[in-house]
């Protein structure tokens, strides 16, 4: 059941939609290549999986000093974020392979790193991608009551300081995800636009199986095998998760909560005056497009504009089609938000947090205190 309906216009940017879809499709046809994963994508996926498995195996040998073991735990955290970016994300969007079964199988990697693929498809693929930056619907704007990520969210006095603690708060996102977030979403009847949302038993079974798998390899096995004290294990476990959480949290926020992106408010009857594609251009931003290491590691998530317009196209192709998308958007008078460098995007997110934390900005946005 839908508890809140939002509708997008159908005419304003229809010409843009037709042209950008046609030109991107022509790009793949003219080159005779698939829009799914290629050999480079597979190699990248194997590399980030190795960033988890190799240091994990080395840890279990008990041949390293405590400081070296801590460094290995941090490296595992970097690998976990990389798997989420470069393997799980594409597969769960159906962008890794043209075969649904292959995508489902690869998508289980998300469950193995502690998250739940089924719930991600609902909250991210459906809700976030449809209602991007719309307060009350986009679940990505409600990561914590400590953070105010929308000008229409309730303001609290602590938000004055969110630009000072937000990046630290992002570090705890993975811990919250693996121990609380997915369970809460399964129990939460009202989710985004849905009222009384029910979940199939098979999905619930996968939830518990996936969580159990993560708890076994990340907690049980190390406690049984490693020759360390309980507090040393806890430090390593926290280091792994805080590293992954910081990377994941920061990268995803840079796409939508920056100075140049908008937070549209539906009008009477839930109407958005723009088409959905135009809405995505207004609410999404790219960053660091020329940074090859960043593009490799984050799986094209720094090309969020292309990802939101073409979520079923594998991220390995986003750098190539970005020129097309930008050219067509500008030709139709539509925004193409971007920050040239990662540093610029982080600075813009910091400034956006400061602006959203100011109480004087509430009246202008019509937010509720």
C-alpha cells in the first residue's frame, strides 16, 4: 500500500529523455559492446574481494604483531567498502550481468559483508532512486537524528555542530547497519512511501542467514582462532567497521547533500513540476571524474548523475557515457552538477552541513522545528 503519492511531470524534459536514452543506447550499439560488466569490471571485482580475503587470511595465521594486525583490519574495512561499491551495488541493480540469476548470486556478496540485499533493493533501488532528496520519502536523508540532511527535516539544537561531527558519525554507519538497520527496516511497517509493508518469509530467512554468515566470519572465527585478548579483538573489529563506514558514508553523501543539489518539495496532491529525469539531474552531483583511482575504487559512484539516469548500466561504462549525458543536459538547459575533485565535493558537503545546521535556514525552507 502506498501511504504518500508523488507524481512527476511528463512533458517538460521529454525531449531530453528521448535524446539521452537514444544516444547512450547508440553508444553501445555502435561499438558492439554490452552495457553490463566487462573483463575490466570482473578484474576489479576480484581485486576488491581479495582486499578482504587476503588480509583476513593473514590475520588468522597469528604471525603478526598487534599493530600489524590492526593495519590488516583497516585494510579489510577498505576492502569491504570496495566490495559494496564495485561488486554488490552493480549486481543488486541488475547491472552486472544480463542474467538475473548471476546478479542475484553476486548480490549475495552484500549479505556476506553484513548488509541485506533484499532491503537495499527496496530502500535504495526503489525509494531513493525514485524519490531522491524528497524529505519524508528518501530514506537516505534519515540516517540519524543527529544529522539534518534536508532543509525540510526537523531542526534540533545539536545540528548547529553537525558539520563538526558528521564525518565521525558516518564511521558508525556500518556497525549500525550490521546490527540494527536491517532488522529495524524489516520491523518497520511504514517505509518511505509504503504503508504496512510486508516481507516474504524467504526474504526474512535470507536476512538471518546473511547476518549469521557475517557474524561467523567477522566475530566467531577470529575469537576462536586469534591469539589476542577480548579488548584487542574489539579494537580490530571496530577499526574494520569504522573504516568501511567512513568510506561508505562519505561517498554516498557527496552525491546528494552538497551545495548545488536541490531538495524539491511536492506541491498539492504530491506533484513534482519536473519530469523524473530532470528531478534526478537537479538532486544529484558527480565528483572527481578525472580521478582514476577514485573511479576504480568506488565503482563509478562518483558518476552519480549517470548512475541515477541509467542504474541498469554497469558502472564501468559511466566515464564513457558521461560526456553524452552532460552534452545533452546542457543542450536542453538542464543542470549537470559536479565537483571537479574529491576535495571540492567534501568541502561542499561540509558547507551544506553547516547551512542545514543553521536555525535561520528553517523558516525559508518551511521545515518543522
